[in-house]
C-alpha cells in the first residue's frame, strides 16, 4: 500500500496531465492555423509542422481573392441589426410574459423555455427549408430572423422585469406614464 501523500501527488499529477492534454488539444487547431498561414499549399498538404516563409505571399493572395471590406461590413451589419432586434423583441416578450396576465401565459412561457432543449442541429434543415420557401436564401434577413427571439434572452428579460418593484410600476401609472414608458424605464434603466 502506498503512503497517502504519494497517492495525493500521483492523482494530482494525473489530473494536471489530463488537463494539459485537454488544453493542448484545444489550442492545437489554432497553432496549426498560424503555422499553415506561413507555408505554401504544397507544404500544408505534406504536413509540414514548422513555420515557413510564405506568409506575405499568402496575405497578398488573400486580399486579392477576397473582398475583406465587404465581409467586415456584412459582419457588422448582421451583428448590429441582430443584436438590436433581439434586444427589442426579447425584451418586449419578457416584459409581456411578466406583466400581462392571461389564462395561457404560463403554458406559453413554458413552451418558450422548452425550446432551449432543442439543439440547433435539429432545426437547421427545417429552418433552411422555411427560408427557401420564403425566398430568403442568400439574404441577411435569413441569418438575422431566426435569432431575434431567443428563449434565454426572453427568460433574462422576464427575470429583469421581476426585479423591478411593482410599487414603482404602480406609481408610474398613477403619475400618468404609458405602458411603453414604464417598459423603457424598467428594462433600460
């Protein structure tokens, strides 16, 4: 039987060894990408794992073959529009689920939360078919539209609305504020 301190060190060494291996596996694709950016295509195909001298040539070829400003503009446009619409729609939904009472409110909210359990891979093909039938293939709307009503963001805004005291909401109504003004104060304070 081994002494207790030996098993502790051995288990610690095995743990750190496993963590080191997992870290290497996680970082290796990035390292390979950086090394491959400096090599020619022939060197990459042969599996050369050292830095080469073709980085400048590869960079020049990249900027001549790819419209980088257009790609960056499209990325910014999709990110800003998607973020704005997600915040707008999801905040309204979260506020509505918390404030307005109805017979089926909790059931609908439960269905919204259940969508968190469905992986994106399961809805990717039906979503593509839906966008194709709507004629939205190869448009930015087809990228933005599926993301504007995320269940997690709706949940987050409902929780934020719960944190807003109902007494302040009632006082705002007495002071004459309309519902959209109370919404903007409670959500975007």
